[in-house]
């Protein structure tokens, strides 16, 4: 038993100190160092591009190359010579040109059509803009302007309002005197809906001079600047149909009636004008 133990112990020492064991240990250390170096190289390879991008080196390079290319195209003859604008009727030409910042001789490719379009559509009169660069030297702009449908009376001023409820302008209103006046804080938002509805009732629409928003809930119509018609909150079309019948049958005389109340369905109330009230009162005394 003792000899086996001694033999066994010597055998282990001889294997650990043998050349093959030393080679194996060296290979393991070499493999470990290669793994560490590989990890370090991979980390550097990943980190350096991220760092470069974070410090905007590629972007600067691309920007420099793009700028140089644009400058070269300008020298080759692709430079701004003319700005063509179609579809402009009311929008200020000076404001349009300020957005374009058109200077003759600037490289055409230095103008960004998308950015010009975005800024043009911030001008109140312009609903939509299309902007194109036409080589070699033209910027072409196609405009769709807003169409006013009403004049909003607010704080003793008037503003043009379009069919989407957008407030356009308070300047140069002389050509829009035929538009109905709308009154009320939220009138611009709600007026397009009732104006669209009134297109179905031309006998009412052609006499309309003003729309007054009452309590943010309903409308009063003013016809020919004389007759006030009180509409209900709901079933407005039914009330307008009844009003149309009254007009067609000539049962409403603006000289005799000042207010027609249609707020209650299937009922109607009228208020006599002051002159008619005096006349009728006088007839009563005569009788």
C-alpha cells in the first residue's frame, strides 16, 4: 500500500513537470491573451465609430462634400435666375419672396423645396404650396390660397375666415363686403358647418347678412339686416326648412316682423317690429 502511494505521487509529479504539460499551459495562456486582445480590438472597433459619429465627424464630412458639390453646380450654370409663382391672388408677394430669399446667382441646389413649402404654408392666405427646382435656373411655386366664407367680427375688428375655420387676415377687406358677418368667440370654428348647411336652403342663404353665436350652443340668423331668426340647438335643418316655407309663402314681412323664434320644434313665435306694433296698437284704439 505504501509503495502504491509513493508510485502514484511520483507519477503525478512527473506528468506535471513533463514538457507536454508545459506546452499545454503555455497554449492556454496564449489563448487567454488572444481572447482578451480580441475583446479589446472588438471594443475599440465598435467604440471608435460611435465616438466619431457622436462628435459629428461623418456629418461634417458629408456636409463639406455636399456644400462643395452645390458650389460647383452653381459655377457650372445651375444658379437661380427666376422665381415663378402661380395661383397667387391675395397672398403678399413680398412675404413669398422673403421665404424664398431668392438672390440671383445663388446655386439652385442650395434651395430646399421642402423647407420653402413648409414656410410658405405658414402664411395665412396660403392653404397649400408646391415647390420645385427646375433646372437649370428656376424655382417654380404653385399656390392654392384659402377661400374666405365669412367675416368674423371680434373686438371691433373684422377678420376673414375660410371654410376650415382658419382666420386668414384683417387687412384689405374691401372686396369681401358681400360675405356674411359672424359674431361670437367660437364662431370661426362652427360657422363653416352651418354655412355649408345653408347651401341647401338658397332662399335663406341669399338673404343672410349675419350669424350670431349664442352661448356657444346655437345660432341666430339675421336676414337683410332686419329680421332675426332664432334657431334651435338641434335639428337645425328642420328649422331652416320651416323658415324656407315661410319665406316662399311670404308669411314673413321684414317690415312687420323683427324676430322669428324657431327654437321649439313644431312651434313658432314672432315679434312685431316697432313700427308694426305702433300701427296695430293705433288700429286698436280706433276700433
